[in-house]
């Protein structure tokens, strides 16, 4: 197949290399949900139909399956083009977007507001984010207290609502004085002893929507009140008439509602849910000192906040969206509630990653000056995927590549392993964070969101982005098939966190960026890591989902899946109802494995009596709840077989498709892993699928009892998908080995700059490959695409296939041999199989695209202003003022060494 260079982008997604055999129908038909999606920033809502259409076409061409619209602050100088959120003009643009997207086979999600978190002009003070405010007064014995009770106006700028007044005597007595209030005036005499009065107010945080778009400014919403939610959606009920079912999902971003630890009806809700009057224990609740009673009251307080967020907001929000035929997509992290239950309340739980993670892959670059350390902890990622698996939600999404590198410095090769770690931990619906709407009239680099990475046609990496996007789509097409095949549940003891003093902080958020505060170092975390390191697929389970569990044929059945065993890690506190249910499940035949036993129930209500019941229950069932000394042995007795392939260094995730297994294997080690890899399945034929090329072939296997050994060779940085079958259905997979040492390709390289800017440098001839930035000032400033051409003689070696190794590529490449397109190399290792060489002269063409960083350096050094955005304008990875004049030019082009290696096929 010969393809002209300028038609290439249309063919990249369907071409494949000669590594294996032709594609087959083993791969599911690619759907838009298989493809990566993008959060689409609408700056100032200054959008128009021609640019909306061209942007959507750009997305469709490169392999993006859908967009999630988030309106944000605008661009200076574009004020006349700003469109107010939910105005008739805005709804016209949204309707046009949905129609054009549909015509292109794309789908559209939207945020229920602008910026984040939920809020806007329709949020009145009574429904705004609320906080607990307490004023204290000392009253001596026989003293008359007669005054108006108000919050200190110096501390609280927004008026607060007085809810209750309580008196706490020096003799330990308690009086509720609320009924004696006349308005805010209390006239009361301290008769028996000295008292401290606590006046409880529903104050307002005053938080406004962050990064709001025109028409979207206003207070942040009270997330603990269904009444507030119902009032909030009124404008959407009107504006979205006719959109029912046309938008795919409604999105709710990470919980960044700061300092909101209360709601006007909190005291009533607390008493209803916890069974006692919180006002009696305000001194213990607000004390920063460690105490038994204080910690128990704080635990009840935090659990009530979690209950309200789940039952008064998240579940009603999903019900509202579903009534209009929309799905919901929720980032629960950062919230004060049990993350498992909150994630599971949405149709699509969504996690996120932030920053850059380290990898041992040779050639993988992670320059310290360009990155901020990442927080993609596999255990944290599994909260969202576990919620999806146990609740029966087929998709787990992720906000992906946020601040992977500094602006203009992210290569596609640096995205791949980060995406793979998400996929390996149950994510199967990746969202780019993100892509900024930028009209054609905007001068390069166009409109930019303050956080990197920006995926759009102004960024030079867009040239070869289809390689990354197609890879993700191929992986997700398999990882969305069937259902999760994790066999082990792990109980998450949230009360061990809620029941701590937490340095006196009453309001505690389970943040993704502060795992040391609540996750790292806990027995739960350590057990999770041990299970994963030993090849066990594990999902987390909450008290609420344990309450829903049943047993069938020895399997623990949850709404979304069945499991062979449930492990209870060492934990201090567990509700009596949870322990009772675990014992009942075990008596019904389930494998419930205790690493340790709970010492106490959580909370304050009748805790001493409940602790007695807990101890009795444990004693009476000692034979079945005794902690195990080796929970791995206990898992084996429960017929949970680990995947010993982890001993090779491979990472994996497994899914079940109608009884057949799908394995996704990734090599992030420093070496090639080869040999017979054990799979914990018996007597199976296995297909190998390469998600980079879509090649498929039957693996060579050896069957050994309950294990099938699969012959594999996975280079560092590569991945395979394995699919079991009862019978062979494809041609054999081609296993290639080097037949001789690599042969360096030397000669005169012709270098032609094809597209990019600020201008196209003059052609050059190179004897030795080095960064094109060293050729001239023009090439140093250039960001874009250049073509390297080399004439070389075929080595006098007979080979059925040749491997091309490009060495160091900055940053991605497409390859032609003798006029025929071979494929693209955008990830480490930068190698590809060429097929056969011609005798005599051969022509190699390598089209290389670098990053946009050098052009930005040049632009800033020349004083050309491009940072023209309202609010946060612009920042670097550390949130300091962006200044590219301090950067050094980034190496660019084909650095080599380039070599070819003869291959021989193993039989």
C-alpha cells in the first residue's frame, strides 16, 4: 500500500506493522465509548458554529470519541463574543455541538454549571455551601444573660442563621435553651452553677464558583441538601428541554467545596441517623484534644456528613439525570464521605491522576525540571473501579494526564505508561484533561487552559496523537468487554479514619493529593499492596455493600459481581451490623478471611452495650472468625488462585467474557520479559493481540494442570492482550528473535522541514544525527514536523523480516520504506518491523515531530504576548508565573542511533 504523505492522517488508524498476522474479527468493533474522550474547555463561551464544527472534525479525525464541555473564564479582547451560560445563544451553540457531534459519530457530556464545583447565579444564600459556626459565652452562677446573639462580623462576612443555644454547666449538666430564644435574643439566668453557652449557627463559606464562565458566577451549592439541589436544577429543567437523551452524561468534578461541614438541617438529620442529640456533645465535638467520647462524636459527625452527601445530593442528582435519559459521571475523591459508596452512586465513577510517575523503561524521559511528582497510586485508583465493579457499572473513567509535564513539554511517549497504569487498575474510559476550544483566528499557540496537557491541533503532538488514541481505543475495546474478573473483596474500614481526632480537624476530606493523611501506612493499604504484589485481583467493599451481599454456591454475590472470598484487614472499629453480616455470610458458605478482629464499634450511641455484644459475637463464633496467620493460604483454600505471572515483573488485569478470560499485560520493567508466562487458567488455547498494531495470532502454549503457559516476548515498554479460547481460531503468532547484531544505518540524511513554525527552516544534510536545534537559530526555534530521508544498501544477510530501531526520537515518527508506509513509532522503544528489504538500494523516510516548547521559548524571548486569559494567566507546573525564557531548547528530531536488525521466526 502506497500512501502520499499529506493523506497519511486518515490512514494511521487502520494500518498495522508486519510484526504478526493480519487483523481479525477478534477485536471488538470500535465504538465511540472505546476511544479516549476529552474535556473541552470553552473559554468565555466565545464559541461559534464554524469553529465548533472544525474542532469536532479535528477530534473525530484523530480518534477521540466524545467531548465533555466545561465552560470557564474567557480570553482578553474577546469580551464582545462572550456568551452567557444557559442563555438562548448558549443553548443554540450546545444544540449545534450535539448535532454535529452526532453526525461525526461523537457524543457529548456536559458539566451542570461552569468551572467547578457546582454553583452559580441561581444559588441563593439559604442554598449556598454552609459551615458550622459556634459562638461561646461564659455565664457566671446567678448572672443574667440578656443579649442578642449574633456571629462576630469580623470573622463572618456573610450573615449566619442561629439554630440553637445550649448551656453546659461546670457540674456536668446540660440545658437546651433554644426554645427560650425570641428571635436571636436570649434572656436567661444561670441559677445552679457557672455555664458555657454554645450558640450554633448555619454560616456560609462564601465560596464562589472557581474559573466561572460568563453567566456562571455565584455561590457554591450546599452539597448536603436535596432542597438546594432541587432549586439548583430548575434553570437546567427549563434550558435542557429537548436535549433528553441527546447528551450522554452529566459530569460532577472532584469535590473542591472548601470548608463546608454543615447544612441548616444538620442537627435534625444527625439525631435521626445517629440516634442522639448532637447539641449535648458540642464541647467534645469541637475540642481539639484526643478523647474517647470526642472521637466517637466526631466519627458520628463525619458519618452523617457522608450520609447526607450520598443520600441528599449524589443519589438524587443521578435520579434527576436519569429521569432525563442522561447518565452521571462523578469524581467522588476530595469529598468527606465513604468514597466507595459515593463513586458507586453515579453511572460512571471517575478517578483522576495528577503529575508524573516514574518508570524503569529504558529511554523513558522524566526530567526533574519539567515534572511534578505524581499521585497515581494504584490503591487510590481502585476505589473508583471497585465501586463500578461491585455496583455493576460497566465504565470507570479517569481525568487523565493533568500536569503530566510542564506546558508544551509533554510527549506522547510519556503519556503511554501513565494511561496503562490507569487501565491496569480498572479504568476503561479515559478522558483527556483536556482540550481548549480555540478559533482559527487565534494566533499560535491559540487559547490555552492554565493546566497542561492541552490536546488540540495547535499542539505539535497532535500530528501523531492518533497513535496514542488508537492504542487506548484498542485496549479499552477489550477492557470494556465482559466484566471484571477480580475474585477477592477487601473490606474498607472507613470508621478507622472517621474515628480519629485528625489533629482536631472536624471536617475531613479524602483527598487524592494527600494520601499520607488517610491511606498510606494503614493496614488496609498494606494488605491491598500485598494482595496485588502476589497476583490477586482485588476490589474494595464498603459496609453498605456488605449489607447487600448474599451467598450462592459459595460465592459472595453483590449487585455487580460475584467473588470467591472477602478479606477483612486489621481494623480497630467495625459496625456491629457489619460483623453480624460477615458471620452470616460465612455460615452460609462464603469465604470470609479475617486478618484481625475489630476491637470496638464506631460512634457514641450505646457503644458500651454494643461493644459487649461485639465481644460476645466474636466469642460465640470464635471457630469461624479467628484471624488467620497466612491469608494467602486461606485464599488458596477458598479456590482463589493467584496469577504467578507477577513474578516476572509484568503488570496485569483480567476480565471475564462469557467464561473466557481477557488479560492485559504490560512490561514496565527495565528488561525484555520472555519465556512461558503462567496464566491461572486450565487447558486453554490463547490468542495474542497487540494493541499497538491490532495484530492477532495463536500463541504457543503448554498446559500444566490448572495453569496454561503462554510463550511471550514483551519488550520493555510494550504490552499485549491475551484472550483465551477453547479452540485455535487464528493463524499462529509470529515469534521473532534477532538473527544477528544490529547494523547501523549510516550515510547522508536529507532533512526537510515540512510544517510548523515560527517559520520553515532551510533544508539540511546530515552525516551524523543530532538534535536539529544545533543546525541554526531557525531550527532551534522550530516546532513542527520534518522529514529525514536516507538511501542505504541492504546488508548481504538473508532475513524474512527486519526490525528498525530509531534510537532516541524527539518526539514521534512515521516511517516509510521504499515508498510504502510502514507505521508510526511514538512510544518507547522506538522500533518497528519493516518486513523485507530490497536487494541493493533502499530508501528510508522518517517523518519526525518535536514538541511545541522551542517555539514558545522563541516567542517569549521576542516579547510576543500570548498569555491573554482572565483569572489564572498563566502558571507553570508548580503554579508559579509561567516564563519560558528560562527554558533551554529541547532536543528535537531524529537523534538515533538508527539501526536495522535481521529477524528470524521461532517455530
